[in-house]
């Protein structure tokens, strides 16, 4: 029996012998390198380890504590030593979105949501993500600026890298 697969480049049907499973080969039509999967009858299922409820509880507690600590650092950075000067400068400008105590905002996931929403032209969704990211203070802007410095950013969805870079630059401007 042979292994049947489609070439990812030319999409033609390829039949490979069973002993080619788990290795790379060349497509006979377009010469593209193709991974030949293992035959289904040779793939054994690896059982998952049971979930330790105590570990899960500790991880959740640690996430909440980290979020509270980060929120306290943001508040301290925005208004050091309770100075009235910081309060005046904020009141003169646009109102700053209020942080929700204990709220955990996953910055990388929200940045990815923003880029995907922009790529799909869902501007309302992108605006909601920006509002959520603004509640993190300067941390989101710092994160996005770090992404822009990376010469080989990880791809987001199927969007081309120049488009992702453009969306990230727009996000930095909106977070400033």
C-alpha cells in the first residue's frame, strides 16, 4: 500500500511507498521538497498526562498576582509619589481609559487580534482592541515597538510581513 498526498506547491497527487513515511522527498512533477507523512496504521497515539488541579490553581494565582503587580507598576509610573503635577497633566489632555483592578490583558494576543482585524478590514474590532491595549499603559506600546525592531518578525496569519509592519506602526501611533 502507498501513501497518498498532494504536493503543497503544484497540488498534484503523489503516491509514495510506505517506507518513505516520515521523510522528505521531491515532487516528481515540480521538484518541490515534500514531507511524506507516516502511514496512519504506523502512527501510535501518545496519551496525555493527567491534569494536576493543584498546579492549575497555582498557575492561575500566579497570573492574577502578576497582573496586579504590573497594574501597580503602571499606576506608580503614571503618577510617581502621588504628585499633583501628574494629575494635572492627565486632566488637561484626553481622559485616560481606566484600568480594571485584577484585569489581565494578554498584550501579544491583543496585538495579533489587532493585526488580523486590520487585515480583514474589521476596523470596529481593531478600535476595540486598541481601547483594550490603552488600558495597559506604556507596556503595549513598548511591546509593539520591540516587535518593529525585530528584523524577522513572526508571521501573523497569512499576511505579508510588510503589511504586518505597517499595521504595527499604525498601532504604535494609536497607542501614543
